[in-house]
């Protein structure tokens, strides 16, 4: 059974930092492209950052220079370091795993990030 379990979301003040984690189980983690998405109330889910199985990264323009995605294949975990947080970063953040060759993709249950004073 495949599971993606996010953690690390909480209430933080503007300008603060958080690190989200996503622990994967039931997959050969190193073969999957991983990503972080977010969905704010009343808005569509959007991509935040992705990291391929070969460590190629891509970021949404709105988070470039502030967020960093990384992965530890030995721990089957992907991270999202978020710095200089803004109120508009408030959303539920979802972890995503994809293996196009196998035609498989999975989502985590989400973790709430709230940026507010």
C-alpha cells in the first residue's frame, strides 16, 4: 500500500520559515518524481515545486528564491524549505509522487500552512 504522509504545517508569522516533510512508503522512492502542490480556499490546486528522480528542480515563479525542494532517497522523504513566508502562501500543501514509466501517481493527505500575524 502506497502512502505519502506530510508533516510540518503550522501557523507562522509573515517573514517566518517552515520545513515540510513528506515520507513515502510502498514505492521505490528513488524512481519517482516528487512534487509539492498547494491549494488555497476558493482556488485551484497549483504546483509549488518539483524534483525529478534525477534531482532536476522546478519552481513556481511565486516561490522562486524563497522555497527549496530537496529529497533524501535513503529516508524516502521529500522536503520543502519555505523561507520569507507571506500571507498569500497560506494553503493546504500536498505531496505528489509520479512515475510516468509505470503510469502511477499518488497524493498525500495535505498539511495546513497558515501565514498570519
